[in-house]
């Protein structure tokens, strides 16, 4: 089905079959935590589909590097600092995007932190506050800020980044896993209300993707091989495995999908 509505062509140099989702030309896409890993791959995929992407993270040096990298790929990009846990930063991100890019069509809420590893009963009030503020509340509060701007454009698309841990808590990562389950609920809670103004809300739940954030899960061969046993596709994920799915969810090819979470795990069985 997907193949019928997308254009396939051969990459002239690599000779690889590539898929081009319907154009996002003229769209403005905010991707949070987008100077590395999955966020950067999402910005690349959206940018290659023609969107103007707004990248951000906590450190200016990381923002500058990501902007240069995307510009070198001929992607239209604007960069700014935004720690999503900070109200002022969230507001600045939205205001700057509207002023400099003329509106907002897409929000990919990708930022997450995990300041705790251990038995869940040893996690503190401060750990829960930090994890829920950054991983869950900021996703909701950013959505609340972008909705009026999407309404002005006649609709839009929001994508949250959850995790396989949202379906089956990873041992030692209890509070983080619970925050990722909350995003599955947030997706479903927002979708019916926002459908009335033509805004779709979806979510992706990556498996183990090789990034700095997940390095504790793959740096040791012993731990990585335990994860590989759970996979049908016997390799760890790459950020671009997720970026393309995010771009698809933001495209018109996904115009009848809302309130959905797509698991992108290499075949890990995911159920709540
Ligand atoms: N990697 C995996 O296996 C995996 C699996 C499932 C889900 N996920 C989810 O995927 C998302 C991205 O993770 P990743 O693996 O791609 O991480 P990553 O490669 O380590 O990149 C993290 C990015 O987030 C930025 N960042 C960190 N804290 C931030 C904050 N408070 N506000 C704004 N930006 C912030 C970092 O830049 P600065 O340091 O400059 O802020 C960096 O650009 C997260 O939601 C994570 O839970 C990852």
C-alpha cells in the first residue's frame, strides 16, 4: 500500500532504492533535541522532503554544528538554543520560529532525559520531577504553544518520541520507562481534540538505536547481545531508521493516521 503512494527511484550514485514521501515543501518543522541522534535524523528526513527545519538543543556549539551539517546537505534550516524543560526557552523557540519562518506546521517533540539508573523504589522526588517535566510535560506544553499557529495554517502534525521502554519497562530505567508510557497516553488524549482543527498527533517508539543516549545499552558486547536476542532484524537501530518514519508521519501520505504509535524496533514484541 505504502509503495503504491510513494515514489521509488534509484539513487544515482549509490544505486540504492530510495523512497520519497510526498513533499513537505513550504512547511515549517520544529524538531526538539535535534543536534544529534534521532532528532538530527528527523530534521534531515524532514529537510530532505522539503521542509524548513528549526533545530535546537541546550548547547549553542551543538546547534551551530547541526546547522552547518544540514546546510551542507542543502536543507533549509534555522537553529536556536532550547532546553525544553525551561518555559522561557520553549516560548522563545516558538516565537522565533513564527517570526523568522512565518508559521509552524510540524512539531517533533523528541527531547528526553534519564538522570537515574537503579531500583525504582530508590528513585527520588527530584528524579521524578525532572523526568516528567522534560519527557512528558514539555511535550504537552510545546504542543499547546504550537496549536494556535497550526490552526492559522489550516492544520498540522505533531509527533512524540516515546520508546520500546514505554511498552515494557527496561530494568533499572523505571521512571524513564513510565514517562515513555505516558507519551503513548498523551498521543491518544490529544488526537481526538486536535483532529477537529486538522492537526494529527502521532508517536514513534524506537527500540535500541545506536546513539550517545543509549550507549549504556550497546557499549558492552554482553548487554548488546542480550538486546539482539530480542530482535528479528539482528542489528541495532540507526537514527535514520527513525527519522524516515517521523517524516512519513508528518507527510500527507499519513493524512488518515492520528492517535497512533508506530513501534520501530527491529521486531521486538511490543504490547501494553
Ligand atoms: N537511542 C535509543 O536507543 C532510544 C530508544 C528509544 C527512545 N529514544 C528516545 O529518542 C529521543 C532522542 O534520543 P537519542 O538517542 O537520539 O539521543 P542523543 O543522540 O544522545 O541526542 C540527544 C539530543 O538531545 C539534546 N538534549 C538533551 N537534553 C535536552 C533538553 N533538556 N532540551 C533540549 N535538548 C536536549 C542533546 O543536545 P544538547 O546536549 O546540546 O542539549 C542532543 O541533541 C529521546 O526521547 C529518547 O528517549 C532513544
